[in-house]
C-alpha cells in the first residue's frame, strides 16, 4: 500500500515537472518594446474584457521624475529613466509594490520646448542594465544595486549632435556588444563592448534619429537595422559595414518609429505626411540587398511603432488607429479608437494608450475594430508619450513622475 502511494506521488511529481517544462514562463519585457522589440508580450490568461472603469489598480506611485522614458523589467524590478533638478537618473522600482529600490545619476537633464527629460528605455541583460540619457550618456549599471560600471557620452566621445528632441534610442545588445546611433560625422553607428564600454568599431556619418534598432537575420548573416535622421539602413554588427540603405520613408523632421521585422522583410514608417514602406531583404554570403515591395501613406507612425499580429499590422496612422495587411499594404480598417497614442499586444488584444491618458483594450482583428474596455487617467499638462508594458499580469503605465500598475490578469499580477 505504501509503495502504491509513493508511486502515485512520484507520478504526480513527474507530471507537474513535465507540465512545467512544457509551459515555459513568458519572456520578460526586458527592453524597449519587449523581449523581441516587436511590442508583443507572450503572457496569456489575461482579461478578455475590462470592467467599467478599467481593470483593478494594484498600486500607484511617484518618483519616476520628468521624462518620457518607458519601462523595462527583469528579476522583479522595473527600470526607467527620469530627471530631477538638472540631472537625469536611471531608476529601479519593485514590480510588486512600486517602491523605489535605487536611482543613479546619468548625465545632465535634457531640456526642450516639448518637455524635458530622457526619452529612451533601459535595456536589461542578466545582471546589467544599459541606459541612454537625453543628452547622450550611455551607461552600464549593476541591475541589483544601481552601481555604475562604465559610461560613455555620445557627444563628447563620438562627436554626436544631440537631436532637437534629445537622444531617444534604446540601445540594442547583439552578442558581446551594444550598438547605438551616436550621430557623429565619422561615428554615426557605434559598437561598444557591453562589459567594459570599449569601442569595437565606429562607422558612417548620419545624424541620429529617434528610432531604436532591431535585429534582422538572413541566413547566416546578422543585420542591425537602424532608422537614422536621414534613412533606413542595415549594418553588419561584426564591423559596422553598410549592407543596404533606403530613404523614401524618411521625413527629414523626426524618424521615430522602430522598424518592424518579419522573416526577411522590414517595415519602415514615419509621419509628417510621409508614409511607410515594406522592403524585401535578400542576402548572399556577407552581402545583402533591399528592394521595395510597396510604399503606402495609409500608415504614418509618429511616436508609436506598429505591432504585427499574424498577417496584419496595427498602428496609428498619425492619429487614426489602422489595420494594414503586412505583405500587400492593403487597408483593412480605420478607427479613431482612444485617439493618437501608442500600443502593444498581448493574448489576442491590443493595449492602447493615448497621449491624453485614455487607456483602451481592443481585439487584434483584421476584420473590424472591437473595443473591450477603456478608462481615463488623470494626467498633467504634458502628453502621455511613455509607452505601456505588461509584466506578470500587470499593465504598467507612466505619466511623467507618476506610475500605475493595473491588474489585467484578474489575480493582482499573480
């Protein structure tokens, strides 16, 4: 009898272990736009509709400072950048309670007529956090303590020209290096050793845009895709060699949206009356070419990037939420939704955050716009340009100094 009980218990333990192995934990939102820089969360079991007034508020806090930086998360901590007085700070908050854990100075405060403070989002990897301030200070910190490990300044070291609305890019890690758009005449694109900050290479002469790079893989060739102040381009992360470039989606004012990658195709989009293009990228050995598949004015992304779900892109065509067939550019639908803003995707739904503090939930459907709930934040006098993120069942929103965590799983983030 005891043997039978033991075998039953052992079977249950094996089943639980196998079940755990078959259901990996969702990837953390460890950098700008999530684990894959595509605006997509892998979390499941989220609420399909919100109650009147929105999902439950788990916590709200202050102390994020002035700025438009969004959040990343890893190891139970939330990371962002904010300004106070004349200094910008990299900050860590406890994800469960919103309590600030540490803050570390990161260069002087960026000042501008459309709002002061940092714009980029920290990138996390293992025990490190990488943050890029509005005036060009790129810093590596210890994730647990906030201790500064190394720091370089894009203006002082690479001759970069601070963009009119500040450095806004969130740096990308590729293997043993971190790559970013410094914007110098002979050091536009730069690769640093991620461990000690030493320069590995510096190439090209484009001024910095406001977009963040993404990784494209074509066979054995890795390509890092940038949207600089004047064009889209791809470089080889090993040496910075230019692989291809494309300038039709450039608007000559502010290229902001992150490129969208699917397979060997790249989607660029910008506002100010310009539009979007899909490129087909082909590689042979160490060489690559990019050819235009289509150009459209039906998706003009301003400060928010589109998300690709299945066969369709969802994004703000200036101020109108729009669904577009990715491979053909055919318009599926348009809707004013919550108003101009940003969006991410999780578990069949689009999470919408307007620049006026309206938060919405809608189906990611190519057939029509169907809203599943909304609520309104009490916001200040500046636009809510920080983008949303999802972590452990919590929807994290920022409005300058204020931070909100909403339970979108029905278990208070469990």
